[in-house]
C-alpha cells in the first residue's frame, strides 16, 4: 500500500482540524506516494528512532509529538531536529505526527489513559465548541431516503453515540425552470409546485466539503438548494481531557501507588493528601494543568496529568488531589493507539513500536 493510504486512515481516526491552534500535526517530512515498507511508531522523533527505522528498512515514522514545531530558515544540523530532518530526507523516510488531534479525538490519548486506569462511564472534560454545522436541504418526496443515506455515508448525522440522525419535515417547494434548464420535474417556463421533504442533519465543519459533494452527487434536482448554519453548542465527543469513575473507591495512597505502577513512573509528584476516597478521576495526558479548573468544576477527586506548575499545587490543594506523573509517562501508550489503527486497516504491513525510550527526563 501507499504511505498516503496509511496517512488517510490515521487522519480518519483523528482528523487534523481537531488539533489545537498552536500545533503542527500532520505530514512533517517526505512524500506519501511511495509504497510503504513498514511503519515505526514513537512518542518523539529522535536520531535514535530514525536510525532504528533505517535499520529495519522502514520508510514511515508515525509519532505523537511533531518533530517540527517552528519554522526553519536553514537546515544545517545544529540541533537534533535539523539532524533528524536531514537523516530522514537522505533515507527517503516519511515522518507523520498525530498530536493534539489525537488528544482531542473520541478514542484518543486520554481515552487510552482512562482505559489503563480502569475508568468507566468516561466523558470529555473540556468539549470543543463551534465546530459543528447544521446542513439543511430540500428533496422531492420519494428521494429523501437515498439522499439521507449519502449524507450519512459522508459523515453527517452523528450525535454522541448515535448515527444517522436527521429531522424531516414534509412541505411544498415552488420553482419555474428557465430556458436552457433540464428540470427533474415541471416544465420550462411554467410555475411548478413539488411535494418535498426538508432534511436537517449535523456535520462537523471540517467535513463540510465532503458532505456538500455527496449531496450534489445524489440529489435529483439540477440545482439543489441547501443551507449551512453554524452551531454554537459544544461537541461533547471531542475535546481535551477526560473524566470517569473507578468501579470501587480507593484510598489516595493506594490509588497513587497503582498509578505509579501502571505508568512505570520514576516519581509521582502529588499534592497534600487529605484522606479523601478516590472514585471520580479527571485526567489529561501531557501538559494538562490548564484543565485543573475544569477538573474541580467536575467535582473530581483527583486530577492526573503529565506536567503541573509549582503554584498550581498551592491554588488547588484543598479542592482536589493533584498527581503529576511525567509528560512521557502519561502519553507512552499513545503508540498502542497508532498500532491498532494501522494494524486493523493494513494487516500485512510490518508495524512496530520503537524500542527507544525517548523520554529526555531521567530519574536519579
């Protein structure tokens, strides 16, 4: 298969428009028209990871953290990023990254963390806003089923765990075809009234072009009428962080020791214990301290993340137990998500998780 087929599968799971504004997820280096010889999965792209891909004969590296965040005016090998870029290009290796788009995806990084901890009834901690549109179109009676089907196939109509969602209202449409038209119904120059069905459905803003293309391809009218309305509601299926419940409450000490073991943490930094029982857990992989207010508002007993600022421990110590487990440690299982996506879609492709521990932080 072509590398672009693998990239398309990854982007289908976590579309690039889900990434945060500061991010640079997506294709970092290389051309995707080449045949894939294998995929190496990692959290960070380092020289050792590129060397491993070369040794394995793989021409695709898929990382969580983007190798390239800033713009470069020259590539001279003065730091590890530039050396990785040069080495990847010399060896025809494509580098593709899935960062905050994978963090924000429904089954993404934070879902995997919650799964490792054993949380149930999970939900997004901070949902994305203003990312949905309502698509409305008007279809001659008898054709509504096939139009709805095409829209659903194009990604419309998903609300929570429900798909194929739409609202349908019967009415009448009027029009008069001018000279040169090829009307589906009615006659040239004559006013015509047609029984129609108004179809309303929802679509992510980034999927607008595909939805409109599908609509125009299936709609029987020569000039289909459709409207797109921006929605101001939250999209509860995508966003930052996650919150869920343990099946049984645990003491603070037992919970922290269990987290230390699950994520193989050299040192769990935490706020002062108060004797509370832990059952409702909020979390965010990586640098997630910005979600502390959301975790408190959700009445979580503990907030787990990779990095926390010093003064946050003072600000929230009476409201929630804070557990800081390290950036790398919190996101290390992201490789398992990438592996599952690629293995399911391309079972014959050689896919491996890197043997390199790319954590730049060491514990004495």
